[in-house]
């Protein structure tokens, strides 16, 4: 059976690196999209156990799953409510909402009035990403929107950096100054903004000045850095499947679609039950709308010519190369000289974000009881405005 294996020890290793590098700054653990494909419930338990002060999700069904499983930690919604039902869910599940304008504020105000409660919110500020939030020159509108919504309790202000992963300090500094200036202006106008958080994974690691009161970290927990890793983060999972057939092919025999691969000698091949349907071998779309992007991809392609570009799998501790093209449901592997048999386990390096969401996730490296979610008290202090003075987890 095809499965995706998550090693909890690797997630904890990555968490330890973050604790070392962030020097006590509280971490909001981002577990959106099924914890980047690694499994929402087990990963959430691990992150809270490793000191995350709060969790952050993208979809309301993720928050529902966490609460039903006994998670009592603060949960920040990274997208604003766009319907009355979503606003009601915020109140029902005791979530921290994100608000980005008059509509999301009004929806939450109405839901809070129906519930007879106040609702904690984090304000979203667009400092240059072009996605959610008020613009820095819209502070007047922001203050008016909030004045009409007395049941909204502002506990935080955040924005997102668009270029931290490329290490262009000029762009990061520009956004940081916009964010800080707007936050200060709001407080001078009489609105305490609470916890300020600007940095996600890339900025948290590369630009210490952006850490402020808390950081939002997702990809680093899963060993998925979109830039050179000088800290020692580890991949946390791999795909496993079985060999379905082993046979010998004569020299000169075609392998796979298109007649692109022929055996140069008598070859022993294994058919492996994995392919595009599992998320393996899919080519990401290239964002080539700028000349410099095209040059960047061309440079990467030229570099690939100088190294072995073959794809390998691991069977019984040995690495074997693929032959021919990927197909939807299987690939063909050259296992000549290896002791490979039908039913043997095949290990395939694949990021959890790429693995098909319908593939079962299996947690290893934890006591048996830890495979199921068991909520624990987080070791870190809750994010506060002076959180940098909080004791280290």
C-alpha cells in the first residue's frame, strides 16, 4: 500500500534549530493545508509540545478539526471570514480572526452581537504583497471601520514580506519600515495594536530585525526552505510503496512511453507502484513573466547539465535509477545487480506538499500513543506585546 511516512524526530529536530536561532521569540506554528501535507493533528501536537505559542490555519475546517480533537491553544485564521457562517464559526470555536477591511469587520461584529461576546482579531496590513489588508495610507479608514465594530478586540497586527526568501534587504527594510510606521501611527491615534508580527520563515531566519513580538513559521518545521539552508533543517517525510514486478529485458529493448529509452545491455527492471497520481514527477509551473526569471531558470538548467540528472529510488538500502518516463501510476527502475523482489518496499524522496492528499500519512519516531492527537500544555508563553522578555521554552 502506498503511504507517506512522517518522522516526528525530524520535525522536533527542526523545532530545536528554530529555538536556537530565534532566541525566545514566540512562534506561531503554521499548520495550514494539512500541515503542509504532513498531517494536521500529529504535527500540531508536536509543535505545541515543542513550544509553539499558537497555531495558524488557512481554512475553517482545519480549525474545526483541531478544536474537535481537543486543541485548546490559540488558533489564528490566516484568511478573513467572507460569510456569516464563517464569522459564526470564529465565535463558536473561539478562534482569533484576521480582518482586512470593512466587510470582514462587519461580519464579525454581527456574529459577536448574535453570540453576545467580543472576538479577538488581528489586523491585516498590506505593506507590499498585494494580497489581504488595509494599505498603510488607509489608517483613517481602518480606524473608522473599527469604531463601528466595538465587539472586535484588537490583539495583533501583521503583514507579509514578499521578498525575504531572496535576501534582498532593501525590499525587506522598506516593508518593515512601512509596517512599523503604520503600527506606531495607529497607537498614536489611540488604537493599541497588540502583538506585532511581520516575519514568516524566511525573514525570521535571515532578518532578525523583523522578528518583533512573534514570528509565523511554517515551512522550516517541514524542512522546506525556498533558499539555501545553512542551519541544518531536515526533510520530514518520504513516500513508500511496493515493487509490483521484476523481470529481465534484452539489450535494445524499449522502456516506457515515446521510445525515448532503450536498454544498452541485458537489464533487470522493477515496476514501482508510484507516479503522477501520487504527486511524484510533476513539474512545477515556472513563473517566467520577467526576463530575470527566465534567466534564472536558464542558469539552473545549464547547471543541471553538469550533474547526474537522473531520478533515483531506494530499495533495500540501495539506490536505483529510473528508466524512461514517469507515468500516471508506475515507473520502471533499473535494478540490475540488486537483490530486488516483488513486494519489496520502495522509498521515494518527495516533499509532503507534493504528495497526494488522499495518501495515508503514517507517523513514526514517536511513542505509539503519540500517533493519535493528545493535547498538551504548550511550553511557551502566549504571544504578548513584550513577548521578547518571556522565558525561553
